[in-house]
C-alpha cells in the first residue's frame, strides 16, 4: 500500500494539470454547445454525453466535429 501511495504522490504533479485541462475543456465545450442555435433536441443530448463520458477526448471531438456549422451560425 505504501508503494502505491508513493507512486501516486510521484505522479501527482503530472495528474493535476491534466485534471485541470479536462475540467476546463469540459466546461468550455458545454457552454459553447449551450450557446449554439443550430444544435437542437437529441443532438444536444448526444453531444453532452460525448463531452462528459469520453473525458478529455470528448470535448476535442466536439470542437472538431460538433462546430462544423460555425460559419453559418450567426450570433
């Protein structure tokens, strides 16, 4: 048990920035999705699930594929 904690303690400086990055990406993607007018109903639900469940890669997938209609989205 002590070795596991020592390994965790050693990896902590690398894990904290990843955790912060994941949380920031998650919130930015959810806020962006909420502000989009062209995404409706079930599509929003699907994108929320992708963003939340897949972790760091979910928001990246949303920003690459979910924002394709950005040029036609006038705010």
